């Protein structure tokens, strides 16, 4: 079974492209983590919502997700890069595959 995390972020107006760039940098780094099974970001295609992002992530277990959040790239690109540029972020949702 995989440990699944979903996240929804809304970028501040004018910060949409910077958030997208940080997500693009995070994706291959996250996928290289030993406990990461899948990491896919999605961006809204609806007019008027270019700053709405949905992330779907899978890890081997909760410990692998915790390790992901402790990586230097998470600290740099998410905590130091994305979070300050967000208008809102929903708390992550957690699931286990069946």
C-alpha cells in the first residue's frame, strides 16, 4: 500500500508563474527520493484560475513523506519559495491505497 498526499495551493495574484517554476524544480527532485513513488502537479486550465495548483503524491509510507518534508529541496522550494507566494493552501489530505 502507498501513502498518498493531496495538496491544493492558490497563488497570490502575480505570483502564479513563480509558484509554477518552484513546482517544476521540485518534481524531479522529489521523484529521486527513495521513498517517493509518484509526484505529479496539476495546474487549473479554467480562465481566471491560473494560480490554482493540485498536487498528487505517493510515498511508500508515512515516514517517506516525513523524510520528503525534511529534504533541503523541500525547505528551499516549498517552505522558502512557494509558501510565501500563496494566497491560500488547504491542509494536505492523506490516504492509503487499497
